[in-house]
C-alpha cells in the first residue's frame, strides 16, 4: 500500500497564494489523477471551507476542526465537496472532502487554550479517520501566522510543507521561520520537511518578478512559477478549480507541474 501524502501549504506571509494553490492542486489530483483528497482547513479565515462548500446546501450544519479538538467525531466535521464538471452544469463529488475550518481557532479560546495531550489526541483521531477512509492525499491549508497551529500541523497532520512565495521583496522573509517551526515539530514527527516551493502570482509585466524567480530557483526546493492570471482568480470565485474552469490555461499547466513534481519527490522519499 502506498503512503498517504500529507502536504501543508505554508507561508507565514498572508495572501501569497496558499489557499488558491491548495484548491487548484486538489482539482488536479481529483479531477485528472483520480486521487482521493482530504483538505484540512486550519485557517480562521476559513477560505478553503467556504470555497470547497460553496455548492453544498447544508454546509453550515457541519462541525469544525475546533469541535474535533474538543472531542467531536471527525466524520461530523468532514463535508463532501461538489464541483461543476468540465463543460457540465451538474455538481459532482470528485473524491475531495474538507475538514471544516473554524473562525475561533486562533482566538483566546481557540487552540491555544487546549492542552497538548488533547491536541495530540485530536491529531491521532484525524489520522485514524484518514486511514479508514482511504485518502491518497491530505492537503492542509495554513493561516498566515500562527506558531501553535504550525505545531499542530507539523507534529500531527502533515509530513511535508509546500511553500508558495509571493513575488515581492519580502517574499523569502518567512522561510527561516517555517524552518524553525518545522525543526521544533521534529521532536514528535522526525520526518517532516519541505517538499517544494514555487512562485505564485508571477506577472510577466513586472521585471522584478523575473529577477526574483531567478533568486528563488537557487533553492533546492524550487519547482516553478504560477502565472498571475484571471483564470486562477476567477476559479476560486466560482468554486471550480482552474483545471476544471480553464483547462488549457497556463495556470492549470503550472499546477499540473507542481503536482507531478511533489508526487515524484514524495515517492523518492519512500
Ligand atoms: N495565480 C494567481 N493569479 C491571480 N490571482 C491569484 C493567483 N493566486 C492567488 N491569487 C489571488 O490572490 C489573493 C490571495 O490568494 P490566497 O487567498 O490564495 O492567499 P493565501 O496565502 O491563502 O492568503 P492568507 O494568508 O490570507 O490565507 C486572492 O484574491 C487570490 O484570488
Ligand atoms: Mg489562505
């Protein structure tokens, strides 16, 4: 049996493309590679949850990751995702589910108020659920900045970090912070590591993006750049991954390349 690939989209910098990339990658995995995917939303903004449950009528009735941390069954917080098929009007579950996020996860009554043992137990129950349900991939959407949520993710949920960089002068500033958080988590999850990085939102009109791309390409983890394009922004707005929405777009191609590369790197790591 092949190992379940557990990848967190991480960067402490806000707005660099974590959620958009998770959504687009889930689309490639499920829509084109027939993979079963669980998305876990650890961001209080709940952007992954709202995008993934856009066409689910009773989405509000689902429990959340905070409820799971308080002992509720994982399956009560997992919602089947519906996407419009390519060129079709009907909504279908392509094998992607979402463990729903909670706006209170980063509040003073959120995860910081929960004892470590209880967090560990929730992580164990989530992993048991993942094994029972036979997911091929787990994709974790991370908030822009939270040490305690990074710990939860790297210790108990993800084995790999995939890092989108936004193309700006401060893009790499969060990299060392991620490395530090990961080093701390290795006490519990020794194998956790970076599996890839890429430049999100590359705009060919900006000369500096090319220069930054060349700098980023020096990183061992670097994969490619994702173009800044309307198709990608629109795809999240319409709740339809870009490979479903505009299959031939450059953005779709970039996300296919990222999936192919991380899949290859994870297999080499077995
Ligand atoms: N390749 C792209 N082309 C066009 N727009 C993009 C692209 N990638 C992301 N965006 C847009 O950039 C904005 C920020 O993206 P996103 O929400 O994915 O970032 P994030 O890292 O998840 O943010 P946060 O840290 O707040 O969770 C969104 O409006 C999204 O639609
Ligand atoms: Mg986000």
